[in-house]
């Protein structure tokens, strides 16, 4: 372990580091840093992905908005190191007791030192395998697991080292499995069956949540989602850890199936995956988490602290603020409804006048609604 200025970065091939022209000085938030640019792949894992800026913006906003202070923070798979550097520079000093940044590649640590000195911030930097570091650690209040691919290899030890009332942030980029392009892969990795339809990103994130919760259940840790979002190529969930057998049992009771009727478009939450609608077996996804994806108090706190000049974050938070008021684990596709009704799609604001409905960030042309499909179709037909 080295105590240095800054934060960490993911593995980088020696050849890549020797090619200085591959390193570019970049800016995000309040930080400047060096990172590789170009096509993102496992062959070049030290990279900067500007599409993940929103991911990092949310993590900073969330940490600003929770009441926790003196946090022991772990950036387990630090990527370009920008997340850790921004944590140190942008979070109030009272939030952080210490921040640990990890990468298993020695060459990556050299680049870490470069970025640390550049930003003049301190962090504990480790050059270890992620699971080795977790096993040898005493624990953390916030653990960020942001891998290239599935988070599965890191979940068990991350959950073990998560403190009581701690926050676990998990990213999954293997959306082809979670969204149903590779059904067998999803079953192997996440112990559930996906369904490739208009709701695949929400069913995918709910399958991911259940998998993380099952890992927590083994250690009597109830992992409740406090913020979730699906953006482009990745899914991201923040969990609050409650050490309680009773709380775990309540979590497990919300693992169900979502069943879809391809004819009338009705959706059912059910403990079994065999139901009939319109004289045909319903399509299904699951088992998956059917509880809330967001903590309402946290959402309100985040809205108060939100930088109104951050257009992408403001837009996402506005949509999530509305849909988080509706405790419904599904939504309806307006284009699909209109196709069935053989009519053009009306403006969404007209549809939302039905009440108890909101736009969803999972599919901007769809609506999350407490209104049943029969009434919703009748309302849309009359527009």
C-alpha cells in the first residue's frame, strides 16, 4: 500500500503506457487527469469513457445527499481514477474519513501517481487483486464496484466488507445477458430468466438487484435499493445495507416474476411463472426484485443539491423524481399500445393527464402507471 496524492486507474498494458500519444489530458468536474482515449475494450482497460460521466455525477450527488459522514470509501476498480479524484475534490471534507483506491496492475499505479499529483489530493492506493484487497480489509462504509462486464466476481467479498448501514454501488455492463439477448448467460450469471421486450432494461436491472440481494442474504444483510438507473450500455444500482434477518426475509418476499400478455398487454406480478391470459401462456421474466427502485427521501434530497447547470443529470433526475412516486414494478409501451389500437401515438403529456402515471427513464416513449391496461387503452383510444 502507498499513501499518495490522488486516486486510481484500471489495468493498462505496458505497451499502452509507453505510447505517450495514447495518454491525453482531460477534464471532468473539478478534476484534470490523464487517461487513454480510443476504442474501449478489455485489451485496453485503462480508458476514459465520457458516457460514464453521468454515472460519476450521480455517485457524487448521492454521497452529498445522504446524511452519512466520516465515510471509509473504497473505489475497488478505479478505471481512469476520475471517480476517486472527484470524490476527494467535490465532496465536503466531513464526508470522507479515508478513501482507498485499488488497481492490480503496477503500470496502472504509475499512472495513478501522475493523476494524484496533478490534482493534489490524498488517497490510499493499493496495487492488489480486488478480492484480495477486500478479504484483507477491515471494511468500508461505501464500496463502488464498477467493472467492465459483470460485477459477479466481486460481489461476495464486497458484501462481506460492507459496514452496517453502508452503501454498495454496483454497475453491470453485460446488458446483453440481463436484457435477454443471451438467455443462458443470464441464467448462469444471475440465476434468473430475462425477457427481451420493451421492458428489458427494467427487468434486467431488477434481475441484477435480486442477485446482489441473494448474496447479501447469506450474511443476514438486507440490501435495499436506494437509487437505480439504466443508461445506454450499463445498469447501476445503489444499495443500503441493513443487518437484520427480518429485513432480509422482507427482501426475499419481494422476489417474484413479471408476466406479460402479448395480446392484451396486461402485466402481472406473481410468485409463479405459469399464468394464462387471453387463452395463452404469458411470457415472463424472473425471479426478480419487485420492490421500489428508489428511496423517495433520498430523491428529494438529491434534487435540492442538484447542479441545475448539469442538463443531463437534471433531465434524468426530473424523470426519476416523477416515476419514483409510483410503486409499480413495470410500465407500458405507448407505441405498442397504439400499434395494437391502430392509431398514431398521441403526445405523452396528453396521456399523463389520466393521472397516477409518469414517464419512465427506462423508455422515454412509455409510461409507468397505476392505471390498469384496459383503462389505459380506452383512454389512449379516445385521444
